C-alpha cells in the first residue's frame, strides 16, 4: 500500500492512562487543551515522532473503561477494554483489521 494512503488517514490510537506512558497534561493557568494536546508521556512522544517522520496522524483516545481488555460475556462484542475499542473501531472502518 502506498505511503500516501497511510498519510491521508487519521488513525485512532486507543490507550490506557498510565504513567509514564500516557497521562493527562496539566494546563498552564488559563490554557485550554484540545485533542492530542491534552496528553503527555512516552506513547504521546512516540506518536508525535511517527507523525513528524512519516506524516501519519493519530487521534489519541483513552478507552472508556480504563481496561486493557479481557473476555467479557456481558459485553455485546465479547470483550472489554482496549480489545473492545479495537473491535468497535474495525466495525466503523477506523481500524486496519489487524
């Protein structure tokens, strides 16, 4: 697949808020933070470096339940956490299916 196709799409990066990998950034007095500027940490820095070197863009989205993912028979997708978020993303056409 052409690298132009990868750059033309914004990918959703699901994450867990956990130091030092991904944390909410504390705004400076009066500062309003939006989008990826709300976050800091190793994974944020890595995503920024990938974007800088390749042009591939990411939208950071913490998982709603804060879990990494495990089988969950009570969830319609059969999973919770990041795995469930991935399944939802794939169904909406936001994931790559891998």
